[in-house]
């Protein structure tokens, strides 16, 4: 599945210009990185809102079409209004085929509901981390990291090292040493 969004170039910068853009139902942003210069852009509010409904938008490579030219990028920052459901600004980082990127991907816990720890021992899965920071080439970026909980027992604790890591992908925390192998989930006694 390819995620795409259209953007327009913008010339004006600053708070006032951004405020005027928002009144015209546009969201200011910037795309930077790679071998090109940073470029100020804007997105149509309705198109951006539709795109961010898909959770993969935040953790996948997106194709951004700027003035008819497609560029691959990942979301680096998304600023939201503190009280209203509005996106105020978006920062995108260009990705190049042969350049390693660092980003976060979702952790997916599978099989917990049918595991002995939940089904017969009265436990429940408690998720302590939903994302893991990875480093890889864009072609190797996984949609998610799977943690197999099919044989989970009451009291089991899952760590980052328990996630299935595809070839060519490194977990940033584990590169720092074994003492950074943090817990990401556990089968805990249900509180019913």
C-alpha cells in the first residue's frame, strides 16, 4: 500500500503567513533532508486530515508530490493545536534509497488472547510500549514489529529483543547495550 499526499510550494514564512494559510484551510509545513534544499510547503486541510486517519501515515514512507514532483519522505514532527483537533504544522524528512533512516515503527502483539496465560490462567496483556525506534534503509522499513505471545504464561514479560526483527533492521535501544532491552509488555493478573 502506497501512501501519497499532494503539497503546494509556499513563498511566505512566519507566524502571520502561517495564520493566513490556516484561514485558507491550508496547513504549513517543510520538507528537508537528502541532497535538496529545505522547501516550504502547504497541504490542503481535508487531504491531510484524511491521510492522518491512517496510522501507517506516521510510521511509513510517504510519497509527497510537491509541484508535480514526487518525493519520498517520513514524518519527523507534527504540531497539533492544544485544544482543537487541528494540525498546525508538519515537518517531513526526505528519504533517499541508499541513506539509512531512523524512525519509529509500531509494535504488534499477536496471539495473547488465545495464549494459556490469558485464556486459562486469568491474565491479560498489558502493553508498555507501542513504538520502537529502528534504523534501516528505506527499502527495509517494516510496517510493524511483531511480538509473538501465542505461548504466553501468567507473569511473562516481553522485552524489545522478543520482537521479530527483519533482516537489515536494527533496534536503536539494543545498539546501546543489553541494559537498554526495556520491557514492552507483560501478561499480568486480570483485575476483574
